[in-house]
C-alpha cells in the first residue's frame, strides 16, 4: 500500500519532507508539478522537482527553501559581467545538477529517469515522479498578455495581475506511467499553490480520474492560513482571480477531488463551513517552521486518513 | 591595410597577444580554428576562440594558458559528486561565458557574432573571427577508430596513436565572410599545431586560395623548436604521422602556402635547409615566456614581412 503526495515546490516540499521521515520509500511516492519547468541556456530547469530533490536530500537552502545550502554564485557573477540573463538565480552547485540532467537527457533519458538518477546520486530513496515526461508549461494570462511562468514568477516577481492560468501542452501530455495508482492507501495534496502547483498536475489527462478511481481518501492541506499565504503569491493570486484568500475557498477549489481537508488551528472557526461542503475535516498546526513541525503535520495528516 | 593572424589555442595565442600589443584594432584581425569546437551539456564550447578571447582580455590562466585566472571549480566538484562528466574542465567563470554564448545563439547569432559580443563584453577591441560559422569537427583516426578531437585531446590526453586527422564538415563549411582578404599586408601563421590548429583553418573551402590571392607575404612561426614541441602534442603527432619533429618538417608542411618562415635561434643550423625549400627565412627567439617575449617576437615577425 502506498501514499501518493502531490506537491509543488517550497511550500509543499516542507510537508513532503515530513512524510518522507514518517513513511518508508516503499510506502510513499511523490508526484510533482512540472508546469514551472523551462529551458534556460539550453538546460532543462525543473524548479519544483529540484526543490523537492534538494529538500529530501537535506541540502536545500533553509533560508529560501529553493536552491542549495552552502551555495556560491561565481557563474552568475561572471554572467552578469558578460551582460547575460541573471534573473533566474542559478547557484554554482545547483547548475551542476542542470548540466548533469542535460547529459542524462542527451543519453536518451526522459525527465522521470533523469530525476531518479539525480535523486539517487543525492542519496534519496523515495520515488520522485514528475507528473508527466511531456512538456506542460504554465502560462499566466495578464492584462499585458501571456507570460511564461518563470517570467511571471521570478523575473517579474508576480507583479503582473494574474487573470488566468493555462497549462500549455497539458492536453497532449501523457500521464507518468510510473505513478502507482493501483495500490493507493491515500492521496495527500501538499500545501502548495492550488492554481500553479497542484492544478497543473490535475490538468494532465487521466490524472483526476485515476486519483478518484483509486477509491482512497484524498486529503488536502491548505496553503492559506488565517487569510494569508504561508509562502509565495497564493493570496495575491486568489484576490486577482476574484476569490477570497481563505482556507474555505481553497477547500472549495479542491471540492471536486478531495474527500478530506486539514484546517489550520488559526482557521478553526472555518471548520464547520468546510465540513458543510461535504469534506471530512480535522484541525492541525499546518505552519511548518521546524523539521519537527513537518513530521508532526505528516503524522497528523496520515492519522486523519489512514 | 591589415595583418591577418591564423591561430589555434594556447601556443598561437601567445604570439597573438604580442601582435595585439603592437598593432591597433584596425590593423590586425585574428582567424581562429574552430575544429576543436564541440557541444557539451548542450553548450557550444569553442576552445581556441575562448583561449584567444581570454588571452587578449588578459584574464587567461597564466599557468595553463587555457581557462581563466582566478577561477573556481564549484560546478565541476558538484558535477563529479553527481556522477557527471568532468573530463573537460569547465571553471565556474568560464562556464558563464558558455551560458552567455548559448543565449546569444538562442537569439539567432552565429559563432562570429556571438564571439564579437563576448569579446566586446571583455573589453577586447581586435576582431576575433572564427574560420567559419559552420561546424567543422576535427576527428582523429587512431588504431582503435575515430575519436572526436576533445575526446582524443583532453579526455584521452593524446595517448592514442594519431594516424590521420579529418575535418568533418569542412567540405561544406562557408568561409567566414567577415575575413578582410581584400586589403591584406601580411598573413601570420602563429606557432600553433600545424595539423590540428592550422590545417582545419586551411581546410575551409576557399581559405587557401583567398590567402594566396591576397599576394602578400605569408609568414609561419614554427611550434617545433629544437626538435620538441614548445607546448602540447605536436612532436608526438609528427612522429606518429611518420615525419621528424623538426622545424624543417614544419616548414615543408607549410611550403604550399607560406612565403616566409621564422626559424628559432635554437634551430639556426636548419636555416639553410628551410631557405633551400624556397622560403624567405629569419632567425628569432620564438619561445615566449613573458609578455615582453610575445611583443618582441611580434615585432620581429612584422619587421620580417612588412
């Protein structure tokens, strides 16, 4: 029996690490958003896969959540002097991973195989599965036109107003065949951004149906606590999309898929409203500052649904 | 009026720097071997162009002649830990140049335009012209089969026996149209490896004829002094190709093109034999240890032919 955890980058990876500390490698599989992926300098950058990889390998930068701890920036410094593009910060050690991935691609591997090789090289034993090996590219519709996700997210610091998100290529992307839908005990939707981290995963044809057919509990953890995003632009996006930035709205967003929902202690008064939607609810502390917080939340989520 | 200098990497770049100190940017143009170029991690590496660029920018590593001074190796160190290919040593700051070149290629530039942009970014005012923007790839025939040049030269440290050199793609490569053949005062063949640095340049269709049609002196400086290569595997290659590793044999190699030949002081007794081939000769100190040596030799070569 297996728990499947759907996750994006920094926010979701916190709970992912907690889950990996609680469940053995044969009990837990991660399905990761690749809608943020892009080509930069001819290299394939997979920000969410990379963040999860670094997090599980415990080499992630604790200050940012992305990139590596103990990083140096000599390539970027020189690139800047050469007039190159430096808006996407690639540390020297991080860059090595992208170069290695490029070699693995050149050897004929897809993203799943390359991710496994890189994770293995970093000592990770849990399986990290990109949602698809085919390109799905999140596009942000703004009043000024469409932006590639990393241009919106990193280069433009989420400043443009987000009118809608589209997942270019999703309609023809093949669901990662390595995802073990057959023996699922539970699905955990990590506290990632619902619109740009989890929705791209769910946009892969067959994903929703396969998750629902599993017939197991599907539990979501809200990335919105007390009306604000724990991390990143989720609350700003929700306001721009015309919905209140509340845990109740996150619950509604997942209503067609989730069966269970974790409400943060801060939002305890919203529990009844979430339950009224037809979701099983529990209360937990979902803001994870320490490793203990991650493990404690992982245990609470699993106790809730298993 | 212009002097054209044909050069490969480290050995030739020494004289190239001397020439650049003596002649103004409108008096001197470099035509550089690209037979060593290869794709690595999806990046275009142009070792001879890069070495000349770093040399003229005076950021080259004085210990090796290639790469940058004041370099760090964090990318390579991490790549090694990830099981990646590290036989071709790419320093962190060097790598930035290759990333930048890739962006320039992605913008639609060819190697000539990208080289100019990178040189400009490093403050170089002399023109560095790749022999062609089209791919020419030196292949080394060995008893074990053909090797791509960098595999032979760097990965295998020139250990395989070289039976012959081939320049794949040369027959369809277009001569760099930016080379100013019209107003040449002299052509200098720098003391680069005749077989793998200068011959690829001469293999581009039209190059030999254009140089000869210029009707100006063509002066070669031997990379073999006292029966040994000043730098690199030239002497070993000559032995394997069945010719003596002497300055006389280098002169014979260039006989169909050169009009003038610089004999090192150490090889003064070969001067008559070189002259007997029909070449104008002079004696100079061609081993360049210091910047002054480079400038002195540049002045001597120019005084010889101008």
